[in-house]
C-alpha cells in the first residue's frame, strides 16, 4: 500500500519536475536530471547508475564535457562509456560499494568466465568500457549492484518473475523493498527540486 502511494507520488512529482526542468538551460537541466537519476546510488546504497545523455532537443554530451561544475555536483565517482551507436553513457558509482561487489566470489567467477582480469575497480571498469563499444554486456548488472543471482539468470535468458529497476528472478520481495527505497530517494530529490523553485 505504501509502495503504491510512493509510486503515485513519484509519478506526479516526476511530471512536475520534468516540466520545471524543460524551461532550464542545458546545464541546469542536466544537473537536475543527474541528481534525480543517481539518487538511489547517492542515498540508498545502490552500487551504480547508468545514465544516457541522448536527448534530441538538447546537447547534453557537450554540456557534460564542457562544464566541470556539473560533474562536481554529483557526489559519486563516474566513468564515461560509449555504446555501439557512439552515444555517451555516464556510469556513476560508489567506489567502496563497487569494490565490495567486485570482491564477491560469485561476481568474480562470473566476470572471470566472461574474460575479465582485474585487480582494481578501475581495471574492471576499463574492461567494461571496451565491451560497451560492441553492445551492452550482461555483466553491467554487477556494476549497477544487481543481485548476482539475477545477473546470472538474465545471462541465461531465463524467464523473469518481476521487473523493477532490473529483471528479478529470485528474492522478489527483497528486490521490491529495495525498489521502494530507490523510488523514495528519487521522489525526495525531485520534490526538493520542485519546492526550491
């Protein structure tokens, strides 16, 4: 019941937030969107967030590259990925959480089986960047903090049981609880942004 209420409030607030952002210049728009999208990673323990800068009416890639203050406004580490179409994707991550995830034995085995060899998170990200050039690899889920059981099931193309921030195969209730908190973080960030103006 509470989750549905928060989802409704999030949807309503998102519309208001996006309408408000529509009148902003590119820099303010990009910063507002990034703060909302990265809220689950910034405030709720999600390992990482992937954001596409494709927008037909704005040059967000140029804004990102030219304005250091936008990069500094997000309190997370980041890496720039380029996909097979040449579009810029931003990977924001909590370094400590990523290092913890990459040190998990099941994650290490999954990545090793996929050809990853790394000693540091930065080396693993460098390999991820190379792989993104030819498509979105299944292992992106590890870098985003998805449960390894869900990443493994997705890679095997099993039938999922629920979809939220990712396709869920096991521990559905736990994932739904996490999604609730992710939604709540986004809602609070956007509500604060709407109230500030």
